[in-house]
């Protein structure tokens, strides 16, 4: 076990890999400074109260913010990229990542950081390399150009419950017994299990020989994506999948298809789909001698991922990443945000019972439980959102019982949770404005409970205002039905409408 005097910064601690790396570093005895733009999300993690963890808000596009976060740290894990999970990714993620990497190299040099450990992507530099993999490679070169020693681990597809690549594989195979696919389905790849990735990342800290070097990391199997689909179908207990590759299926078409069939948005699916046309196989294996471990075969990695999903024990998820606005933004009390127009649909009832009874029903909302009324209408709204490039309704929820700030909830994002009094959701569907849905519970004298449900909408321009009035009649049925459905699920009775 390492001495707790060594402090390590994890940039991107709310992401899929970062969220799993932090607890492993804590177990190894490091003091960890977990950083991201959204401290509310970090504070909701199970490891947030660990005595050796410090939570810090950091914006990698702000040099001063980075320098402050690096103060007192001996090493930093750089697990940052700009492909957002909400469908609102940067229009040029490569440029954003370039600026962030320049800042990181400069900040590390300024504070005298000893090491940077960066997780990149496999793929040989060439004009045909996808934009996503080119960007990953460029970030590594920028970090190396500074004076700080950089360790770069290059991985292909990461297999684990909740990873974007695995979710694409899972939903495509689960939902499509017959698939028309691009030619890249026969491209070779060398996937690696998430637990092996984490062992390599944490192992680099304890192995000074890795400083200043680049290593390819992969599992023991080299397969085509078609073979991956066949193995997944067998492990999931599905029948044979008929796969028909065609030459005209471009990465753009592939990303749209992935967007419609899976919960992964087109903004993420397209860079990933473009990367699948490039062979991603380890060119060297030097790290295996320095950090020996049992590398999981693909079949076993898929089996473990499916087991975690069935047991509802998904430690982190691709939807965890991304920016969460400050809890106070943007409503109520800021009519100037929308030029003076803030619309509100508020419904309040009084019940005889405790807030805890009602809270339990509210915390189960969405996902498999549904929205307590008109679920087919919610699914229809999600389907329309998908067609227009939004996140859709398929993201569900990671945990069936609990919600935390930053969690994806169908086409909402959890903004704030105050048990057993308030839940605030931020809409991530395509809208001509900004929308919030809020549930408030207040215990009253005599054992009564007041339950209010409020929808806020700040329109953008005339289109937003027309949208609000167009959906207002539907809101009357949906929101009224949802409120009463929550009450029924809590087994309480309304005493005053």
C-alpha cells in the first residue's frame, strides 16, 4: 500500500473510467483529489466521504483553475475529452481537447508536477485515422511536448457495464436479430476489460519505469466486430444474429442508425463509428512485464458486464460524464434569462402521511417504473426527440431505487436531490428553450404532507413561446396524471386537491 502522503489528481473523475479509478486509488492508499466541472456529481459518489479524498471544481479550459488543482500533487491522471453524453457535445471536440491539453501541459510545468498519466486510443497515425483517434493522439503529443514526464496508455474498445462502446454493442445485438451493417464489421480490434484498464492505470503510479513512455494495452483476444457481436449474443442467451455487411453504409449513416437504435447519441456515436473502420490492435506489449495481471478474455469480460447489469451494480456509466449546470441555474427568479418570459405549470395537493412515503415513489420515477401516467406518450416524445437528434427516452436510469446529481434519467438529468423534500430535473431533450421539472414535499402539522409538482420553461424566442402554448393542453393530462400516479404509488390519499 502506498503512503497517504502522496497526492494524485484525477481529472475527469465523473467520467466512466475516472469514476472507477478514484476508489481504486484510495484502496491503494493514495490521497486523491477528484476533479471535474461538477462538484455536485462528485459529492454524490459513494467514495466522496473517504478521509483521503478531496473534491474540487476544475475547468481544463481555464489555466488558473488547472494550476490551482495541481498544487501539491505529485501526479495527475488526464481522463478528459469533449464528446458529451447529452447530445450537446462541442461542435469541434478536437479543438476543445487541443486547448485543454495545452493548458494541462502548461499548468503541469508551472507547478512542477512530476507525472501525467493519460488514457488514449489505439490506432496508427495515418490520413485514414478517424477524427476521434487523431484527436486522442494529438492530445498525447501536446502533453509530451511539455517538461512533465507523460505516460500514455493506448486502448481500443473498453468492455464493461456502462461503457459507451459496450452499450452500443449490447443494444444493437439485443434489439436487432437481422442487421445491415458497414464493411468495418470485419475490422480487427483488441478489446480490453475495464478492470484491466484500471489495473494498468493505477499500476503506472507504483511503477516509475513507465514514466515518459507509451504503451498499448489490450486483452488476450484479437477479433472482428462481427465476432464480438456473435460472442455477445451467445453470452446474452440470444438466438443467432443475421449480419449483412454492405459497402454503402458510411460512418455518418452508421452513427444515425446507432443513435436511433441505442441510447447513445449521434454526437458520440459518429466519432466512435468512424473509429471502428481503423484496425486497433496492440503493436507492442511492454507494459505486461512491468504491470503483470490476468487479462480477461472477451467472453469473460462480456459475461461480467452482463452480470453487473442484471444485478443493477453498474459502478459508473457513460452518461455520467458531462457538465452539470449549477443547481441555482436557471430558475426561478431569473426572468431576464428568457427576455422576461418564464412559464410555469404548478400543481399542489395535500396528503395525510409522511414525506418519506411519497419520496420513495418519487425516487423510483423513470426507467423501468415509468412516469406514473401516459407512459406511451413519454415514449412517443422520446422517439420524436431521437428523430430530431436528441437523447431520446432510452437512457433509463442506472439505479432503480436511488438518484444522485448528474444521473441520467430517460431524457432528463438529475440536477438536485434533497431527501425527502426536493428533486429537480433538467430536460436534455431537444427543446426551443430550457425546461425543469421539480418535485417538492413539505411536512405539515398534524401528519399532513404538501406535495407540489412544478414544470418550468424558459423559451428561446417566438418559437419557444409557441411551443409552450402548443403543448399546454397535453401538459394538463400528463402532469396531472403523473402527480396523482405518484400519490397512488405511495398508497396515500389526497385530502385537499
